[in-house]
C-alpha cells in the first residue's frame, strides 16, 4: 500500500542509504546489523530532523509564515537543522536554547550561528517554555512566526517518519532483506510514533525498539502515554480517521538513560569508538552513542538471536562530538 503524502518541501537527499555492519556483527558474534543512514540526509550535516522539517517548512510556507521558531538544548541537532532549513527556504529562524550565553561556541551551536539563527537563552528550561513570549514580540514586530515544537514531535513531524518507514520498506523489498528489530534513539517521540504508525499501516512485522534517552522531568506525562497520543494524532492526520494505539504496545528500553540527558559515560564512549574503529561510522554523544551502546549491550546479553537481523536507525548528531572532546578522549 502506498500512503497518501502531505505537502513537502525538499530539503535533503532521500532515500538515505542502508549499509550492513558485517565487521561489527562478527566482532560481537551477534545478529546481522544494518544501518539506515539518516545521518546522511544532507541538510547542514544531516540527521533525522531533516525529514520532519520537510513537512514543517511546507506547512509554514502554505500558511504564509516568514519565521521558524523552535527550542532545544545548546547542542540540539533539531535546532541546527531548523536553522539550515530556514536559510535554504529564505525564512528567518529564532532558536530558544537551554542554558546561558557562552563563549564556548562549538559543535551545533557554532553551526547555528554560522547559519544565521537568532539565539535566545532560556536558562534551566530547554523545551520551549519561553516560546509564547518570543511569538508575542515577533508578532509585535510584524513577523509571522511558525512554531515547531521541541524535537519537531507533533503529528506533522511524526508523519515524516511514517513516510520514512515507507521508504525503508521499499528499500528492503528491493534488497530482499527481512528485518526482525528496528533499534533507535527515542527522545521527543516523533521518530518512534511515526515508525509505529508506519509499520501498522504498511503491515511491517519488525519489532520497533526505542532506546530511551531522556528520563524526563517530574510532572511530565509518562513517555509511553505521549507516544500513544502522538501516534493517534499522526494516524488521524495521514488517514483522516482515528485509531487507538495502546500505550503498552510501545517498547521503550529505559535501562540506559539513568545518567541523564547529554551525559556521556563508558557506554556511549565505547560504542562511539567501537563503531568508528570497526566501520568508519561516526555516532553522536547524546543519542546514537547511547542507543548503539544499548544495542551492543543487548547483543552481549544474548537478547538477539544470531539468525536474526537488526536495523539500527542512525538518526545523526555527530556535530555534537566536537563539544564533547574532553570526555571522549
Ligand atoms: C532528535 C534526535 C533523536 C530523537 O528523535 P525524536 O524524534 O526526538 O525521538 C535521535 N537522535 C538524534 C541525533 C536526534 O537529533
């Protein structure tokens, strides 16, 4: 079944490649491992947010907006790709970043500045709590802002991953590969919800395994509740009719997030070095380093059969490596 698409503005290079990590599988004596290279989406060093932004930008242009506004951590890949999308399509960009102004401009923050984004520092909060104030002041200045939520995870952003799953199934059919498990870093939920809705609509029987990255804050809804709601909304947006995705169907492995968001420990460091040194592929310190660390640990604990096939969805993020030089060397 081919899905009916939504308005889309081309920002990257698709389909992204699929490669097999034969040496890593051999080294771990584990399952076959493939990687979906969304680190190669091509928009200012790439990443999974490029897919979401293709639909956000189309929506913004359709609504006659002239400014993209979003939020994230100082090393947000989502913010960097939003800044690049704005440059490419002639929009202004305002980013609300957690933390304080710093002279240590590196990694994604350096790229945000090179891409010409306007940066607002938001102290302890990094999930867009200050966006309403910024919208007010932009509106007073006669601007028409378009707000992209934290991580780009609303139904429009998640829909991009429904279409990504369609892209994947077409590649798997032509390569004649069957995937038992899809493993990836799951954080603001758009990727996870989109892959879930996509596999329901396209009858893909791979298990969708999100590795929890951010343990969240007190007062936030449980993550699987958010994933279920977002999946329901995404299904509605694409199909024009409702569906109920049960919370308990979402697999989020929370065993690897206890050190907290953005903290690099031995798990992440070993995974980054191992994949770099066996396959020449760069992971990132916050998301894919942790998710690959989890996958490696699960393989060592024999949670996957050697006859099985795992697809690791590489969601990008390597620009942040440069900001973590001190802990990675
Ligand atoms: C944003 C991001 C993720 C998480 O995707 P969500 O859709 O927010 O869950 C994973 N990896 C990288 C590198 C990211 O930038």
